[in-house]
């Protein structure tokens, strides 16, 4: 693996899920693999799970870890090519990346969507600079349009929780929120589910369809009850409008996932990437109930990251 | 030891002091003990000594260390059970704790008193959530009502500085401050001194008596001169009113510890947990004088933490 | 080496450059040297290169690393001797240093010029407290008037890039900026160049002469074109007025380094300590052009720091 920013960087999805599950059995099986090598974890945004799970994964592989909270600890970054830097920005992102090239064997970066310019976000205005200027492998810790380490952890979690022979029905359902949230987790989950051996359905209110570049031919149903029927897995996540970018069109029905809605399903397991707004996106009873595999998902973030870092280390001398 | 949030978690105080002093002699005697295990150090508040000494202690034991400045690096936390999270809070503390359960073998947390609601603080509204939801051992890095790693370091320091046969007289004296400070260090020192073989006295102005749940039958004297007479150790610390919670009733006398006040004592050693407001809580001459063992106390924070982490590791498979 | 805050702490400059270049060849040649020892990296200001390169250098030597973002993570510091601390400051710098003495084998600190009081900055009001109160070796990660780890990296870079027998002509040129910047990098580069076997010239507009305590008998030319003629190395850096402290007297000519200005030189290599304001201090074409050795300079920060830490470890039992 030469980089990891989307599912297309994975050669064989079943193989990497298998590898991650082996790592879960024995996390310290490759403690010498990263010796003398350095991973830079660059955070342009907040992080709890990604921050900690990436550190654990890297430490399990013997990597040196450099964590940089870029905004607070370093310099205000300029992102525009050709900018005359006579304003508030102190360092150009491409210079910061070139320096990281000198210091790191792997650069991992979190750079959320700005939610202001659709064009900037769709074009991954920040991650694309890392992909362009990095001379070492780049790992996305969530970018404007994707969250691939989360999606791999999701695939691992579904695999662990499905032992039947037929395909499970996996439903990605939109959930309410109070402010405009990026589509990254939804997009990414859609992309990865298309590669999994599952029956995949998306449900969201009118006006909230995800970018068709990610949903492709996935069935999108605007009636949540209909979509959840017989579901084996329900992935709960909010996102704002893609068409009317970052808008929040009015939704009359209550899309919060509740135990009542679960009755209609095939005792569906409930998933969420966290952090979650309790009693807004889903109810306390669901979050704390037996159907939730949300913390297991969080744990699998370690093995998702470790499998990816390990694969990348295979390609570093 | 299964957790460490107060003196009642210590089975044998003299034993753990002895262990800490052995660690001080040879801090690298157990470098393999924590191998492959992870401690999460979660800071909801500022920290210098606790932050650094805990990291050193953990590294000396071979533990992986994850440090999380929760407020700046992760998500705005919700603390209310059953909250409809449609406001500023992004992640519920119990979800953050459940995730830490997945990632850490020990969770250490600093969560100061809010100083707004007496009930919340007395009930340890934050630490209690860790005690309730953590599935791994919890270590307090100072909570609303206690600072046990500090108190253990204080016991170590008194032990190192007292070679006589009779009991030393230890006086905890209130000191002036400019804003309302929590009672945690005072409470905790009282609790621990009651377990030590010392003559223990508290002195503070009228209106500043600590919570009797902590002081119990300790003698409280409202005249500082009288209390300091013949003292062998003086512990200087400010706290705000407990009765009229977080208030600062007027104090007419000058309670700042000075060299003049030391004359009345048995060449008392002066202690303080730091940070200290010089020339407010105590004078420069005391801080920089020969009677101060304050930096030694700070150093013993390492061995206090290391003894506790080591004891806890004994109970982790 | 007992401390490292200026070039005068280096016994033999050629020897330490040679050592740094050996480390660059084999960065992991001394991984046991720092075992069981701790370096504290204390940041009172922003940092990217210094932060990461110091961590890598320390890890390469097997040192434990404690990184402290003092302002955000610890307590608001008081710097005035004898202060009655009844205001916003919570901990006196000398107490923080005494605690670091207890916890660290080496204390490294970044403390920029305040740019308000010439006297405070010239007297190194913060670094001097570390030099006075530290009981372990102090390393400057840039102080009010000097940036010696940068200067050593600069010497390493010049050495790597000059294979001819005659002395290279090295020109330190002032560059435009939008706000008052400290003289530290300029001062420091001047000091170190005076120890190197080079022909050294400084060029800056009238009113921008550096402190003569640093420039000594170095030729200062106020005409940039004249100074750059036949240059082999050009070091680009802004600084504000020293005489009229922190002022920015009007400059009519355009001092931004461009390709056109390079034509006049001996195919000069271009250097900058970073971060750089593109198209203000120097043009994109220079930054991204073949003459730039700026990223190489950044990389050499690792070996500069590692050589210094290694030399200091020779003096620690």
C-alpha cells in the first residue's frame, strides 16, 4: 500500500480485514516493524478516537510518533497557491508538508471540510496538497469527503458481527443534528459498503442525498421506516445537504433512531462513528442498549489503523 | 490496588510509602512491568507537575502513554445524564469514557471542582462518571474534592524529613489568595494525615473551615500563631469557604507565611503543592529559604505516581 | 558541552559540524546513550521545525521526551523577581524551572523576544532565568536574541553545499515583512558565520542595522544589489529595527528576493529558517527553484539538535 486516502488504495479488502482481525488477536506481533521510523500525525481539527487509536497503532508497530496540533502548536497556515502572504497566514501548507517530508516516513493528516465552498471541499483543497507535495506515504485521518480509517473499522466490525451465510442488509440512515456537518463519513461508508458483500441501502430525507459520485447505484430511499425494514445493521450519521451545499433543509419527520424503530428491523446492530449527539441523532436507550456495537467500532479503529500502517511499512525501505 | 481516587484505596499506607522510596532509589527497576499496556492521561484542566510526573512514572514502568488535553484536542463534553444534546456539547462524557475503556489499561483523569455548584463538586460530578463507567482502573490526577497523588507525595516527603522518635507536629495552614480556590488539596492532606503517625492540626480563619467529612476529629484552630507554635511541618494552602460555598469571607489578619512566623515553630519544614502565589500565600524569603522542602515534594510526585501505577499493574493481567 | 544557548558554548565548531554530518549518515548510532534520561522541551511560543526535530533527535538518542506547551497546558507564568503575585499570573518562572530541575536531565526552552521592551529582550529576561535557576543543562530552542540550533543547522548546510577550496561569500539579506519580527535569527547567523571560514556580509536597509554586539566587524552594506554580487549563499530573513526597537522604518526599494536578483550572484544557494512569507520575503520562483536549499536546512535541524543533545549527554552521569 503506497498511501491510504480512500478505498481505492486497498488492493484486497477481505485481506486487509483479515489482517486487522489477526492484529486484534495479537496487537504486539510486529513491534519491531516500525523501529527507527517516524509517523507524523498532523491534526488540523479536533480528534479523540482517531488521535488515540492512531497513536496506539503506531506504538504497537514500534514507530516513533510525532503528534502536531497544527493550529495551536505551529503556525497559521496558508493554503492558496501563489498567495502573497502579507496577511494573517505565516506558513504555506506546501512548505509545512516539505518539512514533514524531511522528518517523517509516513504523514497522516486530519483536515475536515470547511463547509463554506463546495468546490474547495469536493476538490479536497487541503488533502490534495498533501497528496501532491508529500514524498512519503500519506494517510487520511479524515478529509473533506472521506474518513477511510473509520470505514475500514466499520467493515471489520460488520465482519465480526455477521456469521450467517446470506448477505446482511446494511442501512446507512441520516440522523438529525443542530448544525451543518460534513458528508465525509456517509460518503466513505457508502464507498466501502459497495466493496463489501452486503445488501446496502441509504435512507435520508429529501434534499439530503449524498454526492452521487460516492453513492453511485446504491438505492436511496426517502422513507426511513421502509428502509430500516429487516435491516441487520444500521449506521446512524448526520450530514448536511450536498446539492444546496451545507444547507439544512427542513425535515418534518423525526429521524432520530429509537428502540421503537428498531422493532421493525431484524434485531439490527446499531453503528455510529462517534462523537454522537445523544437524544438528537439516536436515543439514550439505543446508545446504551444491547443492539449497539458502537464502542466495539471505536475499538476497531486501533486495528484499522494498525493494519494500514503495517501495509504501508511493507513499502518503506 | 484496583483504583486510586482517595486514601481509602490504599491498603497499607506505610507499605506504599516504603515502596515509593525504593522506587526513588532505583526508578528503573520495573521497566518491563507496563510493556504493551497503555495509560491514558486525560486533562480537563491545566497541569504542570501532575502532567510531567505522571508521564515520567509511566515511562519508567514501560507503559505507553496517551496524553489527552480533552478541551483543546478533542470534543466539548456533556456531563448531564439524559441530556438532549442539541446545544454546545458534542460528546457525552460516558461515551468518551467507554472509548477510553477500549483504548487504555489505566485511565487517569484530572477534573477540578467547577466551584459553582456545591452539590456537583461534593458529589464529584465528573470523577464519579469515570468511577461508574470505567471498566479499567481509574487514577485521580486531582478531582473536585481530593488530590491523592499529591497527598501520597506529601506523606513520602514528611517520612523522608522526619527521623526522630516522637510524632512530628504537622500544621495545615490556610493562606491568602485572590480568587476562590477548591478545597481539594486541603481535604486530601487532612485525610492522609489522619492515617499518618503525626500530630495533625488545621488552622484557618473563621468561615474557612473545611468540609467536616474530611477533617473529622482533627483539631481546627482559628488563630494561626497558636496553631504554628512548635510545628515541625507547615503545609501552606489556600481554599475558599466550604459552608458559604466558594465565597471568600473577609480576613483581617495577614495569614501569609513569613520567616517571622517560622520563628515561633520548631524550625518547621514548609510544604506547598505548587503552583504558589509568591508574596501572597507565602513570602519569597520562605519559598527560597532553607526551611522549604517544596521542590522535594514536587520531585516526590514522580515516585508517588510510580508506586500507584505499579500497584495497579499488579492487578492487571 | 554544559549548555547550549549561543555559539560560545561550542568548543570546536568544525568538530560539531563533523559530528552532525556523521549522525546524518547514521542517525541511530547512539540509541542507548540517553536511556533512562529525560529531556523537557518547554515551548512558550509556536514551533513546528524545532518541536519536531528536537523530538526526533531526542528519540534517536533514546531519551524520554516531555513536551510542555507551557501557556496552554500549564499555568500562566510570572517573570518578575519579587512580584506580589496578586494578579493574573499563577506560577513564578523560577518555581517552574526548579520543578523541571527535579524532573529533567536536560531542559530545552523556546522563549521569543517580547518585542516590547528592548531592555528585557537584550537581557534575555526569560532565558536568563533558565540559565540562572536551572541545575541541569539548558538548551535554547530560540530565545529573544539568538536561535543557535538553527545557526548550527545553517553551518551544517553550508558545509554540505561547499566543496571548493576558496571561501564562499555568504550574504545575510534583510527581507520585507508585515509586522515587527525579532532579530534572533539574524543575530545568531551573524555570530556563527564569524566562526566559519567564509566571507560574510550583511545587507539591510538604513535603520535596520542589527545590534553591533552581534555583527561586530562584519561589513554591513545598505545596497542589496551591491551586497548580493557574486554571492555563493544568500540567507533571507526579516527583522525589525534594533535602534528604534521593534519599529519598521519605511523601505522604498523592494527587498524581496527574486530570480532576477539571483542573476547577479554566483548561482547562489538560497537559505531561510522557515516559516517564510512567500511573495513577501522571497518569491515563489526562488522558494521552489533549484537554488533553494531551504528544506535541506530544515532537515539538518534534526542533526543539529542531535549533535548538541549528544554532546550534552557526554557530560551527564
